[in-house]
């Protein structure tokens, strides 16, 4: 669930970033000061994440030092930053990458201008064939093979880059969407399923002093997974509620569907970017988190092969369309 930013740095901070970044080198193996990401940009982003970030899951990962920060000016920078990050994710060292764009994009005056420049970045990184394709409402899926944090077995988790724009916080912008706003023009790459798996592992280590796949009996694993689903659900509810209060245009606000099984937004998660605004409904953790929990449980105690699939980021359904809930099809309605 890519709800991200809140708050804005002052204009001096933006100008300082633009100047400092004008000769930024591409990130190397470390995602921090030695990576080529200017120290002040890393410090600015980290300070913002600790004080103003509304996304509870994102704030948690920043606090655990599991978020990579990279300054990028062109497609090569972005490609290298992604390669480094995905390697770190495969070894369970990082869960997210915030690639902050510098150069001309810092002078963009609208969301459309920001998106056009970010589309050029992903094309230069080899992630899209053309800027038009990048902005067509399609997803960019980056599968990563790794040992599953819960089962300990080989698995593939998918990561998705999503654009975040400074001017998306401006109610006068035609692509206003505060849940896709950020103090910097950036590309945020995450996997909800992987981040959820890492939280399960963190909890197991804290409570049981072992890995989830070493926990022993099925009852203990079931208790761990039940706790994780509700904790992830509560974090998501808190995030959505915070962004809903922040929005100055009700038709663009994120929201919860009564019953708590779906959330709505004026965009489809996790597409890279869209040039129009329509309302989509997406699954909440009580659905996708539970589905993942059952897959993990069955892999460890029922001999099933684990496949994370697209759980957590399966895409949205336009409001008014039918949504499958269990074995029934229900038409979503909203107040």
C-alpha cells in the first residue's frame, strides 16, 4: 500500500538539494553517505521520515534502517540504485528504496511535469519502452528471488516502483492526490508482501527468539500470524485515516470501506503513474495478509509450495465494479 508523504521542506532545502545534486554520482554498494547520495539529501529525507511521514509501515521501516535513499539524475543512476537495493532486499537488509530525483525535475511546476521527467528516468533505466508506456497506468514489476523470511525456503517477492510528486499536495493541481505526494519528486519502490513477511520475522525473533520456520508447533505459528495480520491491518487503518483527514478535496481522499476489507483511492495501486484520476478499491490486510498467512502456514505445516504471487499489490478495482469477496461477488458502494 503505497501511501507515503506528508509535510514539505522549506524552499531553501529544495534549492539546496537541487544545487548539491547537480553533480551527484550514481549510488554504489552502500545506500547511505558513501553511495554518492549527498549527505544532506539523506539527512533531509531521514529527518522527514522520522517527523512527518504518515505511512505507518514506511515509518517503521525507516526507523529500523531498512530504507535505502538515493539521489538520481538519470536512468543510469536509477538503474544502479535499484540494482543495489534489490540485492540488499534479497539478503533481507532493506525493504524500500526512495529514489529522489534531482536536476530539471526540481523546477517542475505541476504533477504532469514531474511525471513526464520521472517517465524519462524509468525509460533510461530500461523499465519502460517509452515515456508514454510509463505513464499509461501500467505496473512495473521487479521480481526478486530470495529466501522467504517466514518459511526460509526459496521464494519470489515482487517490488513495484511508484511515483510521488511535490505538486500532488497542491489542491489546485489537476492530479492532486495527497497520498501520492512527497516533499521531493521521487520514485518509491516497495513490496507490501515482503515488508509484511519481515514484520512477521521481527516479531518472531522478539517473542520466540527464533526464525518463523523454527517456531515448532502449528499453534505457535498460528498465533504469530494472527497477531501479524491484525497489527498490519491496524497500521493500514491508521495510515488511511491520517491521509483521509489531510485531503482538501473529498473526491480525492483515500478512505476505508465499511467492514474494513477494502480501501479506496483516486489512483490504482501499485501502478507506476497515471495521468487521470478515478476511484479504485483495493484489498486491506485482513484479506491479503490473511491470504499470505495461510500460504506461509500451509508451506510449513501442510507441505504446500509457497508462492507469494501478487498478494498485497494485486491492483485495484474501479468503484462500482464487482469485487470478489470469498466465494461471492459483491458490488462495492461508498458513502
